[in-house]
């Protein structure tokens, strides 16, 4: 019985629908089931079930755990990509291979001839097979093997076309390279990556994604090394950078539309020993949570912070290393207080996310628009609240302090390891102690910790509690939590991040100590004893006891 008749017999389609599908075939050789799937009259799974009954071939669901990785080197990737096949595991003397097209016997014969083994076909949907191919053979593998036309999943906004005799530039504008770059971008976005690193080495061109603050090597084919210069040129074209300049660092950016949403990408190019290295920062506004409780601020810290950001004047600093979420916390703070009664201005480098009701400016050092100069101008713009992206030097610090002393609430960030060190950093910059003492209202230190994946979370009792740090105060027999690792979390055991906060609120005693240039250690001791300072590390131990993260993760991001 033909496939169309079998679908009618099963009641999945009507005879009229079958005749209409037969009439709408793109070519006389196109199978009617493919037309019906395209018209969404039946699902691919329905068709596979009918094939299974007719041909006595089982239908399977593919899982990464079922795939035998040793087969990856046995069956050439060109056959996998060419025919849409996925080797699963060995079965007796042969190999089980998943296909979505059981009538393509030539494909199975070619695999059988190539490996000189029997091949047992099983049926799986095209989407499942494609997902496994990407997982085991790498992102962009199809491009390497087939050099196909560009995919339609991703759209570049405002792309320029460059005419050149340079072969790398010409190749960068070929459909195959466009498709390869697009696939890597799409994969990074799907994996929730914050950055993409393209790194040239002597015999390799590595691609890595930063996911939840940790770098992971992207699964790309080894042949990507041949496309190194073309990929770099392609990204430079998108970023409106000088393609011919390969000796100096360059910064740029571009915008894409992926999965129906606009995403900004900041691009940094630097010369390295074996070519140019590129880092793309992915700024996906829809994925950013701009509510303080959602970021991880809760309890007394949240109540104190809400009071601080509602004050009429003073400086509030957020400290931490690069990538610790300082700017996101400040954006969330602005979202908390934005209203028709307040004039809020920001000076940023660059503007990462646009906030409704907030006036935002980006600095341009090339023309002299620095943080300090912009801030001086802003004070003539009658603001109530000013956000300075970062205090980098004495000039900016002094202008910000003077702004706070003249009745403005100033938010800013500082690169220090903890909250108490912010005061000594300002003094080291050359700011007078009495200015710091009189203007600083509070310092919020923060780090980001990865959260245990909810799909593979499990309880356990540590086998060797002595390995845990003493300040964790682990009680023998207490249960902790960890992630076993699953496909949802890339087998890391973690999914998503939240912030650890320590909030230092200045009081008279601490101001006096700053005025006398006390050390950070002295400030911390008094702040813990008399100002209720809870360290980030202690906040992390609390999350461990609540089963949200692991002791190892807290140790990774905090210090004693």
C-alpha cells in the first residue's frame, strides 16, 4: 500500500486531501508524504509510524546518552551530513543508523560499503537527527562538507557589501562562510552564551562560548581552521571595521535579528601570534532580568538597598570584577526608582540596554567626551539621579563626589574585590579622605554564582566533610545538593546564575575610620561587628544550605 493510501486508511488524512497533495507536488518525483508534512496535515512522526508498519523498521527517540562516540570516527562526516544519517551504536556485527528517509537505500548502501559492516536502519524524525548531528559532529559541519547556501534563521541588520580583490574578503562574502558564521551565532544564542571567543593557535582555530560565566569549547569541525581568515573578515565586515588592518586592535559592533528578537553584538578584535582573535559580546535584552529580587537580592539586603537608592543625594558604588553583573544591578536599581518625578541620566561605555524613562549617553573618548566631561555637563541638565558607568580615575571620582555633595544621587561601579576595598581604592586614586568620608553612602560588592540545574538536581551527603572550608560550618549528616549533569545543562550540573551580595552601609564610625585612612581589614572587622555586614561568601553558604548552589561554586567566586 502506498504511503498516501496508508495515511488515508489510518484516518490521518482524507482522500480529498491526498488528491490535493498529489496535485501540489513541486516535482513529479516528490513524495506525497513530504507534501503533507509541509502542509502540516500530518506530522513527521505519523509518517514514520506508517513506514515502520510497512517496512518493519522500528521508530526510535534519539538521546545523547545512547550514541556511541566511537562510531564518529568510523562513518565519514560527509555521509552523515549528505544523507542526514546518525550512527547510534553497534548491534552484533553491524551498526544501527538512524534515518528519516527509509526509501533512500543508496545512502545506507554507501555507508555499508564505506565501513564494510552490516547496517541496521532505524527511523527518527529529521529534527532529532539534525540535533544529534550538531551535538556530535559540530556546529557548521554541514557547511564544511557541503558548502550550502546561507540559512534563513538569522538576519543581519544594515549589512554592507564590500567590493575587493582580496581573496579573504571575497570568501567572507560567500554564502558558505556567511552560513557558517550565522550558525555559530545561532548556536551561541541558543546555548545562552554571553560571549563568543574566536582564538587562533598554531595548528587550530578554536571557538569557545562563555555560558554562565565559564568558557566551553564549541563543538565545531576541525576543518574550520581553513576558514579562519574568511570568518574574521566576515565579522569585520558586519562590524564596519577596517578589514585590511591586521596589526592594531579594533572595536565595533553590529545588530542581528534571531528567533524574532533583536540582539546587539559588541566586537573586539586584537592581533595575536597566529592571526587575529575576536570576542563577540552578546547583548540580548530579552534575556536580562532587571528586577532586584530576580537577580538574587533578598531579605535585609534588599530592604536596605531600597532605602539607599531612594535617598536624595550621596554616592552608591557597586564593586566586583568584570562580568560580575554590576551594570545589570544598577539598571535594576534605576528600574526600581524610575518615575515621572525624577530626572535620571546615565553616562555609559557603551550603553548595554535601553531603559524606558531614563536619559542615556555613551562616552566617546576619541572626541574628548569622557566620563568626567560628560558628568560636568550633566550637572547643568538638572538631574536628580546620575549613573556613571565606571569610576576609572581621580578626575571622574572627584566630579562624581562633588555631584553628590551638591544634592545629586550618584550611582557608579568600581573594580575591587569586595565592598570595603572600595574606600581604599578611592584614596589610592588620590581623592581626599574627607571627600570620600562625607559623600559615600554605601558600597555593594557582588559576584555571580551558577545555580544547580533543576532537571538533574540531587541530594547527597559529603563523603569527606573535612574537605569543606571551616567557615561553612558543615554539620555531619547534613545533606547538600548538586547537579548530576544532563542535556539541559550541557552536562555541567548548572543552569543560570544569580548574584551574591555584600552591602556595606556607611555609619559615623566607619566614616571616621575612612577619614583616618584605616585599612580595608580594619574597616571590614568593624563593619561586621557593628554595622551588620554579611560577606558574599556567607551569602553563598546560605544558598548552599538552601540547595541552590554548591560549596565548590561559592569557593570558585569568593575569597576568604
